[in-house]
C-alpha cells in the first residue's frame, strides 16, 4: 500500500494535516456553542439582524454540525486517519512479526540497556542456564546458533504496537455508527394523555407521523416530590400492544426507558390537565368505575344511578397536592358535599351503604422515542478507544537478547534489551532480570 | 465533626501546604519541603473524610447520593483529585518543587467552592435526570481527567519558567527546577493520563445521555466544549511526531488545554445555555 513520494499520499498521511484538523474542528465547533443551533429563522433575524442572519443561512450556521462544510471537515479527518494508518501499518506489522533472531549482532551491541559478562563455563551450558533463568522470570527465549555463537531472544507484548491503531480505528467505528444512525435510525416524540393509545410517534424535525408497527398505551403517569418541593420521580406506566394483545408492560422513569422492537421510549416531560380521574366504588356491591371529571361538569353513572361533579377546586401546590370539592347524589336523600384530596380515599355514608371516592390529577406524559441501530457500533468503538488508549499509553513492547560467544578462551555474554516506550520502567525490569542471572551460581557470571 | 467543617479545614491545610511549597521554591528552603508534603497528605485525608462524611450525611437526610452532584461537590472532588495526582507524581519523581506549581490549584478549587456565593454547600436531593449510576461514573472520570490537566498546566508553566534558566548559575532559583527534558516528559505523561480519563468522561457522558434521552451526542455546548478540549490534548499527543513542535509548544498546549477545561467546566454553565446546568430537571 505504501506510496511514498506521491504528494497526495504524503499530504493525506501527514500528522501535520491531523494537527490542522484538530485545530480547525476545535475552532469551528466553538461557533455552534455561541450561536444557538436549530432555532427558527426569525430568531436569528431578531437577534443578529437580517444581513447577518442571511450570511448565517448561507453558511448553514443554524445547523452547523450537520452542514456540508463541517461534515467535509470530518470526512477529511477520516481520510487522514485512514491514509495515515495504511502508511504506517506495514512498518508496524514488520516490527511485530519480524524475526528478531536474525538481527545483526552489531545492533545488539549498541542497545541500551545492556550488560556484558564473562563466564568460565562452556557456551552451551551457559545458554541452557540462561534460558532456564529467563523462563523462570517470565521470559521464554528462542534460541538460534549463529556464525559467531549462540543467540537467545525473548519478547513481551509485541502486539501493543497496534494499540494506537486500535484507537484510530475506534474513531472510524464511532463515525460508522453515527452514519448508520443517521441513515437508518429515527428520532421522535409523543405526548400522550393517560389511557391514550398511539400507533405512531411524531418525527423530530419534520413533525411527520412515524408508524411504530405496534400500539403504545399510557396507563398512568405520576410524579413524586421531595420534602423541599423539588421533583423526585416522573413515572409512566406503559403497555405495548400488538393487534390488541398486551406484549410488554413497564414503568419507565428518567434514566430507565422501555425498549421494544428497536424503539426506545424515554420519560422526558409531562403536562398536567385541570381534569381529574375520580374513582367511585360502591362498598356494598364492590362495583367500581373511574371517570374523567372536569370542574363544573356534571357526570352520570347511569347503571348505578349516580350523579356527581367537582364544584370547587384548590389547585395543586408545589408538592402536587390539590383538593376537590365534590357534589354527589345517588338520588336517595340529600346530596353529599365533601372535600377529596389526592391519594387518600374518602368514604361517604349513604342510606343504602357507603361509597368510596378516590381521585388523581389527569396528566399527559411526554416521551422521547429513538430508534438507533448505530448505537452498538458507537459503543464498540468507545470500548475499543479506551482499551486502545490504555494499551498505547501504559504497555510497551519489550525485547531482550542474549548473545553468547567464545572469546579468548572464555565465554562472553551480552544481555541487551529495548522497549518502545516507558524506557525508565523497562530499565528496572531489565535490571531485575540481570540480577537474577548474576545471582545464579551455575552460570558463574562476572560483569565485564 | 460535620462535613463542612472537615472541608473548611481541608481548605486551610491546602493553603498552608501551597505556601510552604512556594516558600521552599522561592526562598530555596529545601528542608521545609517535607512539611509541605506532610500537609498535602494530611489535607488529602481530611478531604477524603469530608467527602465520605458528606456522603453519609446525605443518607442520614434520607436523600442518599454520592457527593458529586453539584458545582460545590465537584469542586471539592476536583481539589481531591489534584492532590492525589500530585502526591503520586511527587513520589514517583521524588521532586517537591512541582508542588509549588500544583498545590495552589487544589487550594484555589477548595477556596472557590467555599467562598463563592454562587454555590451552595447544602446537600440537596437529586432531581430525576441525575438519578443514574452514570452520574457517578461520568463526574468521577471527568474530574480525574480535569485534575490531571490542572497538574499538567502546572508543569507546563514550570517548563516556561525553566526556559529562562540560562544555566550559568547553579545556585539560582531556576536551577532547582528539574531539567527541561524531565519536565517535558512529565507534562507529556500527565497529559496521556488525563486524556484517558477525559475520553472516559466523554464516553460515560454519552452513554448516560443515551440512557436518559436516547441521544448519545447532541452537540450541546458542554459536550462540544469537552470535545474541543479533547482535540486540544489530542494535538498535544500528535505534536511530538511533527518536527518543530518541541517542549515549549507542548507546554503552551498544556496551558491552553487547561483553559479549555476551565471553560468546559465553568464557563459553559454561566455563559452558554444547555442541558448541563446542574440541577435543571
Ligand atoms: C481524534 C482523533 C485521534 C485520536 C484520539 C488519536 C489518538 C492517538 C494516540 C493516543 C496516539 C498515541 C500517542 C502516544 O503514544 O504518545 C496516537 C498516535 C498517532 N496518531 Fe493519532 N489520534 C487521532 C487522530 C489521528 C489522525 C487524524 C492522524 C493522521 C495522521 C493520526 C496519526 C497518528 C500517528 C502517526 C501516531 C503515531 C503512531 C506511532 O506511534 O507510530 N492520529 N494517536
């Protein structure tokens, strides 16, 4: 793949271009944090004047992160990354897979750190002994007889040289996930009143109806508060229906969505109505019915011969507590008038027996809906990035050679090593290994 | 002893520690360095106790959550991380002068948290949007990263100061600083460390955003600024591979990068609007 000398190739492979991309992406990104994004055209005209607003429009500033020029910059960045990787990978591949026993002994003699020793034992015996010591210390050496003597070589984690390439690839994987999401995903939202059912959502941006392929029903929405009045929980009880059959039921809260068939439903907002669910139970027969009551309107439960209504209302306070004044008649004796709050049941005694009353404010819940098949690639990319960074920063490719030969009637030993990173840490490791060799009595090594 | 007392004491210990490190550097009192280190360690322990206590207190109030949920708590944690990272650096490099360039950041963060009228140190319950384990992962990772960048900014400044050392007087103030090569290497290493945590912070934030509202990236100002910061440090990592980007430029990137961190952390909340203003529901 290497095409050195081709100026296009060199341009796209250069780290200078990467620095240029980092710089321009950073500067360009600032613009969108200062100028509000995705507002209506009128907002820009009002805020910046007609002329500036027109320039903004031409440069796609109101949606700059999706503009042709910003996306082009990201594309340039990706090409840079790809070309640069292809440019360098062959060299790295060679470093990882090379035959380290074939290196010239002259090169080993120039490495740091390195220690030289002399021994009175024969070469073969020393080689065997060194091998044993190294293996015990976690270095498994290979051996080769060469012209001048014997060469041992051991290495640790050669693959860490690929670490940066995993990081670079991870960025492309994340971009890939984002592209999949943009092409095949959809985002939308829906505001549904309690007991409401919807087979579609409204697409973000266009506002068009997007069919779900199933029905979503909101059974209940509720909120709870802390003592200081700040909200504690927003909860929607949702049911998924397929052809009228209940498939799945889940209470969602912020940070805990419902997933079904590729769609995910997130609790995002709510709307309160000045209407109340009033549940009446005949405590003798157990018969029960829930009505939606609007203050001032009369409601009839014909089968039970009941009429009731909300005749007064103390609206919700900051903890959502309200009070309803109920007028109630079962056509037997004087009508009852009483106060009804949230949560607690009120029992009303009548001639024929008692009726239980409960109420709850009517809400609509606002759901964000997302379908994004690109999320998994993005997460895989993120994981690759973190693992790659750890490998690239904290691990190193460590190599140790031991070159043993006979010279002037004694055995000469050269122990040398190298690491591609964290040289100081490697020197400590090297010294530990050297010490183990020196301490070994059968080797009888003397530092020279 | 309640948490606010402990954290108040922490502020003072960090102040003393900073003063001693600075005095050691400026007046070349090598001997008092050990006192600076001792104070830094004691401060860290008191800081840890203060954070732990605050955690406990929130449970006693019945609204238990990790103390990482607002500006005040994050500044306290920021100071804690700076001191932790600095102490580790000091132990590895066996050089106390760095403290003169790092501890003041920790003191500044604590002092700002306690004195600034805009942040309340009251323990408040978590609004629904913040009720997620990702909050802890997100704030923790981001702030370890920010703290590393604070220390890298300190060593970057140290590098620029050292550049004025002509090397003609071995007894000069500047001669007590580590060599340019060592400072440069240190800055680079700390940036690598911070970069991993910042990446983790951005990623955990994205995962959280996706679990809370179904979009892992929405170019909200805080997200965008964290990405800008990330680009600044990415350029520091790559600059080493291009000729002409020597130690001086890396030192400047460390300083500019930290300014981007401050803006991401602080400026965005007050100057720009977005999803991240702590406490908005
Ligand atoms: C945001 C995007 C990028 C990130 C997060 C990233 C990350 C990294 C990291 C962590 C390293 C290792 C640095 C070290 O060990 O000190 C690295 C090295 C490198 N990067 Fe990137 N990089 C990115 C984009 C690019 C681009 C666009 C290029 C295009 C030329 C590039 C070229 C290189 C090269 C040539 C190296 C040196 C590899 C070696 O050690 O031989 N990077 N990158």
